[in-house]
C-alpha cells in the first residue's frame, strides 16, 4: 500500500474531533429496571463531549452468567470489549485482565468512600471505579399494613406472621393473586445475597469466617435456612424459586405482594407512573433473626477497562465520566441508585426525589466500612459466597 492510500484508509476508518482520535468503544453491562436507558442517556452526553462513540453490549440478567462470560472473554484476550460493568465482588478474580486505573484516577478517588475504592484495589492495582453501591431494603405496603393494623416487622418471625395474615385475608376478600413475601430465590448470585442475609441475621455467621474457616454448618445457620425454606409455597409463591430481582419486582409492582426484599433501584420504579404501588409503600432495613440482628449484603457496580482494549485512553475517560459526581447524581435522582460519593447523600434534590438515598446513608457508610460479607481485598482475594467456595481454596475468605 502506498503512503497516500494508507493515509486515506486511516482517515476513512477514523474521525478526528478537535485533533483528538475518535474511538468506537464497546461497553458490556447487565441491567435491571431502567439501567440501560439511563446508561444510554449518559453515553449520549459522553459522545457529544468527547467525540467518541459507545456501543452497549447487553448481558443476561443473572449476575452469575455475566461473571462467567466476562471471565471467558478476559481469559481469551478479547479486544472487542473496552469497558466492563463489574460487580463489587469480582475485582480479585478479574484483576489480571484489567487496566490499572491508579494513575488516571489519582485526582478523583478521594471523592469516594475509601472502602469502595479499597474493594476495587487488588495488590495495589485499582481495577475499577464505582458507579453506585447497593444495600437491600425490605419494601412493605403501607396501605395494607395500615388496613390490618400492623407495624413494619423487625424480625423474620414477625414478617412471616404479618405476611400470612394479610395474604390470607386479601385472598379471602377476592384478591387471589396476593402473596405475602417475594425475594430472590433462583439459583444465582442474588440468592447467595439473600441467603447470606438470612444466615447472618440469625447469628449464623457469614458461611466462611474471617480467618477462612467454613462455618456454615452450625445450628443457627440451619435454623435460618429452614425458616426460609418454609416460606416457599406458604407466604411466597412456589415460583419464587425462579425469581431474580426483576421477577420479584414484577409481582410487587403489580400490587401482588405485601413485602419484597430488593435493592434500592426498585424504589424509583415502584413509584413510577406504571406502578400499582406508587405512593403505597415504604422501606425499612431487613428483619433480624431470633436473637440476631439485621444483616445486609453489600452490593454495587463498577466500571473497568480491559487490558486488551485497543482504545484504553478513551475507555478510561469513559469510566471516569460514568463514575463522576454528575453521573452518580443523575443515577440517584432518576433511578434511586446509592452514590459512592458521600456528599451526594446530603444533596437536597436527591433527598426530595428519592428519599431512600438519604435514609440509606447510614446503611451505605456503615456497611461499606464493614464489607458485609462480600469483601474483595488483597489479603482476602475472593468473596464469601457459596458458588465460589468450590472453585478454589483461595476463594474462602471473608474480611
Ligand atoms: C445487585 C448487587 C450485586 C449483586 C446482585 C445479585 O445487583 O448490586 O452486588 O451481586 O444484585 O443479583
């Protein structure tokens, strides 16, 4: 190829904006609710500002399936994906295929909860920047609890009793679709979160102790799991065994559940125009087990740049854009996503539009310090979730 043809070919395959190379980026992401819609809006703004273009590659809803696919892509050195949306617990296992963002993010990491930056730091390498954190809530129907003269439950036994009574009475009154409680019962990462909460809230530990001992085989854990098993087909539909976040929200949002365990994203959606429960619900922390205290699994999502990306510089700019205070505020206002930037918890607009954010400040700060059972640190290179226990002995560690 002559030099002039080479120049022409290069010019034809690229764009220049203000002298900067315009990259075509690809971002892979799972989603619930309006995640993709919100993301697309933010990407449009990024495209305008940077001159780059970004394609979203949507992943299956199950976080377990996403993780498996990402590991395959990274281990195969896939150059088609520039940016991965990653779960808070994946950092240690994906770190080898991700770019170190330490230098690029040195001026912004200080804005975030330190523990959230730590959770994405593996052997001194910052592998992802946070988009939002997650802390579950017990959603309850204010109208139904009021109708039957009940207070929101503080223990699982209270929840069981209230759920059963209201479910049965509503069914007798003609609402045959009513259920007492919906949660995440499908065999995937979501159930692991729910299960950890049941066990921990009964004083049954975190499956694996901080020093790596497998502790799940104890009477309190057994009692917690027996109790949850008893909900299937009584206060929860049989189908709950196939529910992930969105299936639970579907039942709840059509008005067919008294209680739901879910993440804060369901708050904004439950108040949406198309929701049968808009204005008829509130949230409280998850109940405690007998002799235990409320326990909540730490969740949250981050953005990481692939080591195999051909557009690393542009991809890093994108990750910084999506983890910025402005993007986090939009996510909080529109989607009730919990920011990882402490000052946003005192933002009046967020507090007015999505009260759960300010109410969950305590949950986010306290739990982010304590790691709530799913840490990802250097000394503990993996998470305390059951599916990982069988993979390798390194993966049985709780900080
Ligand atoms: C939420 C949490 C995430 C967790 C997932 C389980 O998305 O943020 O950490 O793994 O739910 O389904």
